[in-house]
């Protein structure tokens, strides 16, 4: 009689284990599907990064001449400021002289 009870208990355990293994198999299948989708997403992301990298190479080619133009303009502005500096000093001196004369006349 003990052997019959033990066999029944073993059959119950094995029956429950079969359901658990089926659930585990379903879960692993779902996990595999999720990993496949993630893999596809990562492939798409890698392709996007590759396209961005290619675009950046072309952009650098376009930006280099613009930087050269900006440097030339900056140099020309610097020359213009250097040329205008004495004129600015003269203008301020003349303005101050006129202001002094105006202030002297109003006193």
C-alpha cells in the first residue's frame, strides 16, 4: 500500500512537471522571439549609425571650405578694425573737443 501511494505521488509530481516544462518551453519560445526582434532592431540601429557615419564624412568635406571662408572673413574684419582704430581715436578726440567747447560756451 505504501508503494501505491508513492507511485501516485510520483505520478502527480511528474504530471505537474510536464505542465511546468510546457510553460517553460512557451516562455523560452517567447524569449527567443524577443531576442530575434532585438537582434533585428540592433541591425537596423547599426545600419542607421553607419549611414550617419557616412553622412558625417560628407559633411566634413562641405564644412572645411566654409571654415576657410570664415577664417578669411575674420582676418579681413581684424584688418578693418586695425585700420579704423586711428579714425575712431580721432573721432573721439574731436567729439571731446567739441563737447568741451560746447560746455565752455554754456557756462
